[in-house]
C-alpha cells in the first residue's frame, strides 16, 4: 500500500443506489450528492425525465454524467437512439448492465460477443465506448470456460470495455486485481460495492472487501471512475455519505 488516493473527480455515485429518492426529487437528489462530495454519476433509470432534463439537472448540480445503463435489447432496438441519448447526457460510456438469462451459456456469451463487436463499432463511430457490467453468475465456469472471459477474449478491446462490479466479481469467486493485471486497460469504470460478513451488501469501507489491494492494480486496469453502489441501502443518504468518505480517505 502507498499514499495514493482516488482522484476527487473519479469519485462518483451509480444512481441505482438512490432510486427511491430520485423518484421523489431527481434534481434535488443530484444537488445533495454534489454537496456530499460526489463529482460524477452513472445514470440508471430516468423516472419520467428526458435525457436533456437529466443533463440539465446534473449541470445545475455541478455533476458530470459519465455513463448510462441501457438494456441488452437496445442493441437491436434503436441503438442509434440510445447512443444519441448518452451523448445528450454528456456521458462517454454506454453500459449494458446484464445479459438475458437465456444467454448465460458459453454459446450465449459468444452470441453476445458478436453483438458487442457490432454495437461497439457503432458506439465508437458515435464517439462513445460500449461497456458491460457484470454480475456474479457471469463468472460461472462451464466445461472449464469462465463465461465472462468469453467477452474479454472474443470482443476487440477497442470495442468493449467493462464496468467492473467488484462485489459481484468476488461473489463469483474471482479476484478483481487479477483481471486488472491480465487485461490491462479494459476496465475504465468500477462499481465499488462492499460485502457484509454474511455476504449481503454493505456501505463502502464498512464491509469485508479489501479495496486497497484491488486498487493497487487499478492503474493497470485502466480505471478512471470509482462509482459507489449499494443495491439495498436501509438509508440511501447515510450510505452515500459513508461510502463517499471512505473512498476519499482511502489509501492504496
């Protein structure tokens, strides 16, 4: 461990964490997140607002939107429109959050890889980068093949990066730092989500995951954004404060 710290402009909030309060007051939620110390956000759900609305809310709060989650079906259902929306938001990454259950096989992941090569090229032409967000089941091994690794191996690096969810990597039995080392530059964004002793979710810094050990290799992984996420916070505001402070004070 060294005295390295996470850059202030790299500390963000993935807005799925704040979904309950966003439904009530989207612009006010962004203002309050900025006041806590967040500099960036990842969009997950618009709650009736347009991309232009959300961009205005973020600009007014002094927050930068870095990405939006867009469902896998959009790859073939108005992908150009999805790309346009992410550009309107001011984001640089368009993120597929998961694969349909029926694709969670080696053949299914290869089908997804082919789709990502095509969609990633269109995204690149639009000035964006396609990313994939993982869950624990993506690290299942079938006939000695880790499903997630099929995407790493079969999609061109310039056409697909990854928003690596650290909790779900560990949940899936794998080591995030190892991925950073073996596949340099593929992981521009992280979901920094901690794990409680019972395996459930926890505020960043209050759980069991050794984030400094992971982040020691973040530069190799190409990490630019550390986005806080908690899937089911008892109090989203308390969670947001605790997690932001933990990232700001972390040394690795």
